[in-house]
C-alpha cells in the first residue's frame, strides 16, 4: 500500500490517534479497491472506529470544516474493554420454579476425558471416554449449575478410573445439593487377539459403558459391553443344498454384580455363544477355519441371547442382567433382534 499522502497531518490528541478527513477517505478507498492488502492496525483502527461512530450518529452532519475526529468517545471502546461488575450477580438457577415438576436428570453430556480401566492382561488400559453427568432437580429450583459438573471433573488432574467414581459422585451431590448423582462413561476397550491358525495378532475394539449412580448414600455400578460376533442362520443351512447366510452381529450385555467382573469375561461369554468369534487379521487358513466353524455352529438370534443369559445366570456374582443381540442380516434389509432380562435390578 502507498504511503498516506496526509501522513504529516496526522497528530496525537489525548493519547488517541487524530486523523485528517482526507486520510480517512484515503484508507476507506484503498480498502475497497484492494481488500486483500494488509493495512497497519494503527491506521485501520481509527477508520473502523470512526465508521462506527458515523453509522450510529444520524444527527451528526460532517462537512469539510470537520478537520479531525477522535476515537476516544467511540462505542467500540466499551465493546473492546467491557466493564467488570464488582457487585454480586443474580443466581437465576437458584430462583424458585412454580410449576411443581421435579426433573429426574439434568446435567452435561458428551464430555471427552481420559480414563484408566483395569485390564486383565496388562493391569491397566488408558483410553478416552465420552462422559455424561447428571443430578436430579427438585421441583422448587429453576435450574442446576452446569459449570459445577466441569469443576468437579477438572479437579481430577489425571485420568479418572472406575474406582474413583463413588468419591466423584459424592462431590457432585455436595456441590449441586442433590440427592442423586449420575455418571456415564462410554469408551473403546482394546484386546489383542491372535488368529486361530496363523497366530497373527491384531487389536479389536469393544464398546464399553460404566454407569454410576449415587442415591443418597447408596452407590451402584452398571457395566455394559457390546461384543461383535458372527452368526449363521440354522434355517438357511437346513434348507440349502450348499452354504448358508451368515452375518456380523452385536451382543450387548448389561449387568450389575456384587463382586468384580472383568470386561474380558463378559466378552468371552458372548463369543462362546456365537457361531464364531471375530478376529482383527485373518490369513487364508484362518478364513477357512472361521467359515467352517460358523457353519458347524448355526445360531438364531434367539439362541444367542438364551445361551448368554444361561451363562450369566450361572455366575453367582451377577445379580441382574440384560442381553441383547442384533444380527445385521446379510440377505435382508433389516436386522434380527432379541432381548432377555434376568435377576433383580437394584
């Protein structure tokens, strides 16, 4: 950009730039003609500030006699430097609500945070969870204080663990003056599996969720694990001279227990009730093996949930469970689904 022809007429007044009107018109014209050029901030700021002043003051009449314009009174000055109130601000959330309707859960969702999970093979596994946090809200309060959830989480300067959930939920109860506090942790959990014939190893991810609830002094933890498997249709095998349709399926086990249960244990229960388990890497001998194994173990979706439920019922540690199986049918444009529940939920 060329030098300002009226640069010599630029002065200072009260610590703020004072520009001749010709200078302002010069820069406005240059900005319009060459919008890609970089204009020094010390030049362009007074132009923008003056433009704001002109557009907001319709009663002002500018003529050639207005030789200079100061920016100190511009409304932009208050926008760039907002006033910080020293007076206490109104707590709207704590105001009274008159509709007499309590809320079961209110809080924050979709927080990404590092966690540590117990790993049967390696001791611990570090992963990243999507976290939801809620409290109940009595009918007399207008709202909850959302920032306090994040403050409690931020106090854990390292990754949280399942073992730390009771203390975290008690803190949420105290900070938000609530009888109930809830937390959900959803995360990928990785297991290294070796192919059945070649032994080639690779990681498979499983979707896991821990849900914690603190109701007054009573704490309960729920574990949910989704395991991908292979299912092969018994009917298709029975009626076909050759082959049978098979597909990938998801088995989701949700449970409560009175003793520790490994994530790996839940996965193994789902896999042994499938037509065949899944692997990360398969060479040709492995593919032959899994194809023939699935063909020799046909399973309806009903067979899968019944088999898993029977194994969970036989485990004395497990007090309540649900089993869901969804088969993503390879010859239909829909899924097959089954659900079963057992035990007594706390």
